[in-house]
């Protein structure tokens, strides 16, 4: 098989108003909440070595090594093949190669439909014994992963879209070290997502791998934000000298700073009044400020924007002003005829550039946490983002303690990674989930975790519509959100596909009214229709560009006329791969609801949406 290779800080001044706060830290957990994961923050500015590139690959479609381990097939043991020793039925030196990061499905035609276990291997050079600490950091492996170093198991992780790390300071030996990763892309009844989901399951080591080095005592994490007119920073120092370590916060662009001493647990909150010269981040002025934190001989550096986001009745307020959010949803699938996971900054920028070209200030990152590169680009480009965990559809085991624990872990990993990204305005806990007591208890637990980890964002979920009791009245159907989960959300969101699924035509959408029983902001989080780019015909004909544009026109007019929506994210930016889309002429394994096709060609609905957003 032939694989395709992808591919000034100043000392602080103006300390007036700086204090070391003693109230509970944002890192603290509510009783019973999922613990914040041990993720190294500000990863792009760390001292690190990339482990991206060509890795060796062995497929195990029957999962023999996983189910029946033994010397002949324990791939992580890296045994030599000899004539006089025990039989070994693998050899890494002669194995195929694959690019990391990247999904295996688009790197070789024969792997396009592969789902199962695959083993990856490469050498990692051991550093000198210099007193520094080393961590292996995986930005994402889909879906379950196990990691071995020199034949010894060192980590396991479940979840295809969030990072994990493991310290290897005392495990790396001088010279070459064998690193083996098992990626198993299969899903089951207790996974997230579960067995049925509407996107391509791209398997493999889909995001970058790093060997990060830090001082013995270092700034593990910081959560920096604007809250009630003050800049707050919750900081975690890790290492033998963490307790009582002096901690210094500097914002050199603003010429302010603060300092304090960490507690015995290495934690501290620093707080200072927002300086008069602070410019707030917004889509129109996406201002980012350098933030530097020094402790234990380490310096943590990031670029962070400051803004406020809150609700007032049915309004969403950005920096204290009401705002209608002009958005679109998108999957993390790159432009191109084959699809595939986004792996590079240029691929992510290409998608977000199309979002901006629509006139959007809002993007729904569906239906799972997108890569850190994408979220950082949203900071830079000025896009408010909706981030989501893959609690998706009715197949989730809402009565399973294991699945709930998994959802809580995924939520914590997503929030701790991205809560310094000012672009993230919404944490979404679910999409189109059934209204059952088990699901309600499940999601209320996750929402409690969200609020314990980050009280500065708005909590939402994409909910199914309810047809109002009484049905049709004077020829009008009321579609409302009456879901009990709305009581726990800051913002209610509705998915509906009037004019595409069901008997109603786009011309009859004006007979529909929309609403919610909750006195909270309402978003239209999904609507749309499939259209094959280049397929033209009368607007009454399904699958044509004209039909899709007609549905957009009628739906957008109805939403505007209702006057009750605080924003909209049509489904969606780009056509994307989905094996559950079977139509041989119009779909062929693609969901065709994009306003651009898989290569970026614009459909008529692109201009329809752009005109509605006032950018034509």
C-alpha cells in the first residue's frame, strides 16, 4: 500500500488595584464534579519537539493483538525477527507508513472504509538528564487510544476530539525510544458519539503529537479573563517547589501586572482592575493582548482577548450591547474532493475564510470539539464560536454511568483547553437529544460541571422542536422549544428542517411560527436543504441549487419576521462526508446541505445567506 504524505515582555507597572484574591478558584470543582484534566496550557508557546511526520503502521482489523495478546503479535513490544528465536509475525522496519497528523481513511484508497484498531510506531530521541520534565502530548486520537513507551503501557484515553498527555520524564532513556500508539476508531453503545452519527468517522492520530519540556516547577495552566471590570487569572503551578512559589502576571501591551504567592496546592488567583486603555475584543475589533505568567523558573505566554458575554431577557449582549449573531455551522473537514480531517492551519483558515466571506460573526463548531488551531484562528479573525461535545442523537446511553463519566471528562478537556480563547462564547452540551428523564439528569450533571469549570460563557444545547399542543391553528403551525432542559440553559437553540424533511414545501414555511416557552435568547441552530452543486432546475425541484436557495430565502424571512431570534447558524458551510447519505446521484456518501460544495464552489444559497447578512 502506498500512503500519501500530508501535509517584547516588559516588567509590570501600574500595580494600583492589584490584589491576590482569596475566593474559590475557577479550577475548584463543585461537589461531585468531574476533575479538571492535567493539560499543559498555552501549548503553542511551549518548548516542544514535534513528533509529526511519517510513522510506521500495522492494521489489526480482527483486533487479534487486542483480544489475544501474545509474543507473535504484541506490536508494542517491538520484538526482533530472528531465525532461531520464537516466531514473531510482525516487523516494524518493513511495515507501511502513514502521515501524522492525519486520518487513515484519506491516505490510501483501501483504507477509506476502514474502522478498527491500527498501531502506529516511531522512535523518540531521549533527551539529556538536565533536570527538566518531559511530557508526551496528543492533540487528538480517534477514538480510543493506548500508548506504550519502550514496551511499557503509559496512557489510555477515550474520545476522538480532545487532547491528553502523559509525563515521561523518568521513562525516556538516552538514545532512541520506541513509541507505539494504538488508535481504535470503532464506536459502541456507550461511546460518544454512539453508534449512529451523521459524519464520516475519520480514524487515526488525527492531530499533532508533541514532546514538551518544562522546568521542574512550571506554570501548568492559567485561566485569564475579564470579569466584573477586573482581569482575573486563576493559575496552577506544578512541581516540587509549587507550594509558596512567587507568581507574577504581566500584560505588557497594557503596562499592568500583579504578583502573589501560590498556596500550598500550587494554586493562586491574581486580580487587577481593567486598565483604562483596555480595548475589548469583538468581531469588528479582534484585539488580542500578550499575557505572561512567571513562576518556578517558567514563563507561560499566550495571546488573549478580553470581552464580556451575557444575556438579558431574550437578548445576547457582547460587551454590554445587544447583538444578533450572524452565523453558520461547519464540520472540521477540509476542502477537497476526498474530504478528511483538518490537520493544518492553512486548511482551517480556508474554512473560516469562507465563513467570514458570508458576513458571519458567529460559527457553530459542530458536533465535537474542533482543533485548537481552528479556535485560535477564530480569536484572530473575529468569530464568536459555539463549541460542543458529541452527545448526539437518541442512541447515547443516558442511563450509563460510564457514558456520563465520559461526557464529563470530554467536557472538562474541551473547556480547560479552550477557556482562554475569547472567541468561544458558548459551551454546548448536546445536539438533538430525546426528552427523557434519563437524558435530562445526564445533561444537568454535565451542565453543572460546565458552570464549575467556566462561569464566563453561555451554556446551550441544540434542541429538537416541539409542535405546539393543538397543532395547526388558522393554517399556522407553531414550532416551539418547550424542552425541560431549557430551565438549565442560558441560551435555547432550535434545530428544524421545515421545507426539506416532511411534506411542507419552502413556499409553505411562512405558515410556520417559531417560539420557546423559556424567557431566554433563542437561536436557530439548524435549518437547510441538500443541493448538488451545478444541478439546476426549477426551484420546486428537490436537490437543485434553486430549491436550496428558495428554502433559505423563505426560512430567513420567517425568522426575521418573527422577531424572536437572537441569532442563526444555518446547516451548513460545506458539503461533508457521511456514510448514511445513500442517494447515488445526488449524495454518494456526502451530506449536500453546504452552501459551498466539498471543493469550495459556491451554491446559490451562499449569496442568499450573504445578502441576508448584509454583505452583498
